[in-house]
C-alpha cells in the first residue's frame, strides 16, 4: 500500500484528512507518528509558500509523499488578518482560545454587516521524485460576536455560515467535510491523487509517488 504523510501535528486537521482520504488505498500517517521530526518554520508570505515549505521538507526528509496545507481566516475589515498568521495570531505557543479572544477583541463594536470573512486553504502535495501539485479552496462566512458550538477546532466557533445559520463548530463532520475550505481544496487534490495512483498501477510499480 502507498503511504502518504500529513505534514501536520494538528490532531483536528489530521482527523479531517483521514476522513477525506478514507476511500483511498493509502497508509496515512502524520508528524504525530514521527515524534523525532523537527519543527518546520513557516517563513512564507502566502498560504501557497507555507504549504510548499512543509510538504517539501517532509517529503525530502522522510522519502515519502507528503501532503501539507496552509490555511487560515481572512477577515475583510481587518485587511485580511489574521491570514497566514492565523494559528499564531495571539503569539507563539498560544492556543485556539487565545486566538479566538484576540479576534473578538479586534472586532469589538464592529457591526454584523462588516464582519465578513473567509477560510482559505492551499494544499501542496510533494513526492520524493520532486513532483509538486497545488490546490486551493475558499469558504465564505461571517464572524460571530461570541463562540458558538463545541465541535471542530481553531476559529470554528466564531465562523458562521449564513446560509445554514450555524458555525463550523455546530456542524457535524459530514456537513463540514462537504463545504469547508479544506474539503474544497481536497476535492481537487483527490483528482490528482487518483491520477498518480492510477499511473503507478498502469506502470506496474504500484506507485507513482
């Protein structure tokens, strides 16, 4: 069976990818399974750059195909912040609660009609042979005035989907994994994975990775 490494230690994100890839003949591992793997510095200025930095580092070091994403929240009235700094918005080592509180503080007094935002995700797939593939997904919403819901992770309790009247943290994984930014980016990446697996099978080598 082919192996793919999810270049992340975020358990919520890893679980989402395992569900999104559950029908592929892949052994899925993550950086949580590679405890001695060094931290990867995300020095890029864009989601695309950071996704490639992570996927390239893991593919080169592990000799396996690596999948990484960089994703975050873009709030219009904050000029796109927190953006690429979403996971560390409130500072190094801070958690989701701290990030959420900083966002709420930044939006205090801002009316509902000006709280538009989107989640953006760029996925990078890099093979040990040096092949690189990218996909992107966007999910539009608004920011609530307080956390709502207990599911998900990150900014999910603050991100409202107006058409559903629910935050990401209120949605079951079956719904979220159909509409989220990560799910949209993954749909495009699934086509790429299918092609690579088919190419490998046709060449009789079992893997195009």
